C-alpha cells in the first residue's frame, strides 16, 4: 500500500478541473430559420390542421345555421368563403394556435369568438364573449 498511496493522490488530483461544462438551454440559435430554437423548421406546425372542405356553422351569430368553404393555408390560418346563405356578415377566416381557434372578420365581434378544435381537425366548438353566444363548426360530408 505504501507504493500505491502516491499513485492514489496523483489520480485524485487529476479530476475534471479543466473541463468546462456547458448547457444547451442558453445556446445561440444555430439554424437558418428565423425562430429562436436550433431545429431546422420555423415551428409553424404548432397547431391543429383544419380539414379543407365544406363546413357547417351553427349558433346565433350564424343566423342559426350557415355553410362555407374552409381553405387551410398551411401556416395555422384558414380562409372562409362562399357562404350560404349569402346574406349576413360572416367571418373571413381565422387563426389556430395549438388547438385554439380564433375567428376573424370585418365585425370586431368575430375576434371574440374562440373555440377548441378536435384533434382530427374536423370540428370546433366555442363561444363568442362579446355577445355571450356559443358556436359550432363541423366538416360536412
């Protein structure tokens, strides 16, 4: 043991003193997109995709029931067009954030209409806080 003792002292003094530890949480953005992470996408897919097609709308703000074509643009927004019945001031489209849908249109009331999309992207249920009404949206067969 006499000869091993100096060897033990030498080995113990060779610890990780010169090792610099780094974390990845404070690292700079190193990819080519404009977001603040280090992966290669711009994280525009953080939303439930609503299915393109003819959708039915119900609730007081839709005069009971209405229909429109929903066009998904691929960037968590959608457009609504070809409304029937044609009379009425309907929303022009909306935004989806994760599963939360917010409508948008010429009337400020539409921005108060938010709902939750089902994972399949074929149904939304919500309410409009400005006039305390509920609404529903559903992909039609």
